[in-house]
C-alpha cells in the first residue's frame, strides 16, 4: 500500500492483479487499474500525486496516470 503525498488517497496492489485507489476518509473506491498478469507486490505515488507506479510478480513495472 501507499499513501498519496497529500494524504487524501491510498493505493493498494493485490493478488487479483489490480491496483486500486481509495479515498482515505470515506473508504470509497476511486479507480481500479488492470494490466498486470500476476500479483502486484509494490506500489508508489509520484511526488506530485498524479502518477502511480506498480511492480508485480509478472516482472513488469506499470506507470498509471490518476484520473
């Protein structure tokens, strides 16, 4: 998991091969990113909070632009 720089969001990587972004205060699911072909093990927000980077068991790194 990773917290956004502004503390409003949390991102999670999962065994279901997805990256999910949640609103921290409400618990609302904001967005789900699909693209890994195996479990997601690592996730980080960029310093400006506009991009996520994830790494998975599939040996790939994905860069996601937040909506």
